[in-house]
């Protein structure tokens, strides 16, 4: 009996030992251990520390291959020929196609301006915006070169969003517009003063009168130094007699002739004032040449539409001026007559004075009532006609 019990006891011990070892391994690997909080004499508890193992597993990286794309080459649109410019003497006119970008989409007229100036109208037949500006308006900038005057404008397009949205389907644009004008060049001096002693009427004794022909600006207030003009320009000329200490004088233009040299008797020549003050240019050529209504007795202003000879672009204008006392009445030899609207009109005094312009006015030269008179010459250059 005693011999049989021994194996059974061993089995039990082995099983118990195995169980104990299993529990020891489990407690070491599954249950983390915690250090007991430490308390000091003041009963303060320290922080509890975790001493277990951290997890090292992560989600694996995922890689997805994107399908190959197609490279698109953007086509650069050619500039649209959508702007037309007309340059005039004192202003510019600009017409803009409302299909501004040549895409078939019309722009909103309110989105475009010429230097801040809105369009003056829309042509519904051609879908064009019309702009008009004087040379010094609408933000123009003047640039001067040795050959030209250049007025630069800016056409501005700023698209606004579609109503109820904040989107646009066009881009803004700024287009520079230039108006070029040929410069005039100074080729002569100022007013000419005779350096000889003129004829003096015996009634006045030894008196010296000085006459001049002045080129003037359009406002008749400023002298014009430049003597170059374009065909069709208006030449503003002022005949003047210096009063000094004389009795009040009234000046007249007895006749004027244009030549290609300084010799008034040379050929070719063209007499545009004749017959003691008859301005015949308008009657002969249909021009707008005329005397200006007189405002001062010692000055007589007239306007001559520019012309040229076939042989030369340079002309000399020689006028015979004379003066009388202002108190003397006007007559057929002392007048200033212009041909306008099919008839003759006087720049001062009654129009009946001009009735002889169609035939011949009596007398000639300096009469008994004249204080003095002689030719005064002026050189004028003509430029090329601007296109």
C-alpha cells in the first residue's frame, strides 16, 4: 500500500507546481505592476506610475496609384481687332466692338470707359460703343518729341459680376490709344519793322509811322512765333500801326499778294486782297478767308485759309498798309470788305462801301486823307497735309 501512494503524490505535486508556475508567468506578463504610492510624514501621496509595455502596432501605409492624365496645351488667343480710332484736329473718336475679346460674348457698356469717360452712345446695328474726347480731356497725357505731339488715352475695361452672383467670365483690360500730331517749327522772327523812312503826307509834315503784320493765335491775344502751317489751317494775321504820339489812327490793308520769294513782283503770285481792301480769296476759291469785325481802329485782323503754290511750299505775304485819322470817314478807298454767303460785307462801316468790289474802286495809292502807307512783308511756310 505504501509503495502505491508514492506515484500519486508525485503527480499531485507536479500538477501543483505546474499550476504555480503558470500563475507566476501570467502575473508577470498579463497583469501590470503598480508601485504603491509613497506617503511621507505629512501624509502627502505621490503620483502613481504605469510601468506596463506600450503597444507598437500601427495601421499599414496605403498607396494608391493615380491614373495617368492628359496634358492640355492652352491656346493663346490672338488679339481681337475690336478698336477703331479717328484722330481729328481737336478731338479723338474711338469705336469699340462690344465683342471685345472676339469670343461671341458682348461686354456690358457700363464696364468700359475712356480714361474714366463713359461712352457717348451705342450703335445697335454694328454693336459698337462710341467714345469721344477732346485732346486735353478724359485723362489724356501729352508727350512731346522732336517730331510729334502725342496725346495718350487709356481704354479701361473692368468687368462686373453677373447679377446675383460674384463671378465674371472675362478679364479686365487696359488698352493704350495714341493720337499723333506733327509739330510746327519756328522758321522766322517776330513782327517785322521797316528800317526805311516811309512816305509821309505833307499834311502831317515830318512824321514816322511804323506798321507791322503779326501772326496771331486763334484767340487773337497771343503772338504766334511758328510760321509753319498745314494746308487747310486758318492763318490769323493782324495789321497794326503804332500810335505813339499821333492823333488816333485807323489802319487799312490796301492789298496783299503772295509769292514764292521775298520779291512782291515775282512770279508766280496770288493777290488775295485787292481793289483797296476787297478780300477776294473767298470769292475766287470758296474758302473761309475774311476780315474780322474791327474792334480797334489801330488794328485790323483777317483770316487767310492756308494754301501753297504748286512749285513751292514756302510763300511770302506782302501787304500794303495805310492809315488815316480816325475822325475821317470811310470811303471806297478806305475799307475792309469780305465776301460771305454770296455778298460783300464791311468789317467796319456801312456795307455800301463794298459795292465797288465787283468792278473797280475809284482812286489808288495813298490819298490826300492818308497819313502814310507802304508794303510790309511776312514769310509763311506750309507743311504737309495731315492724313
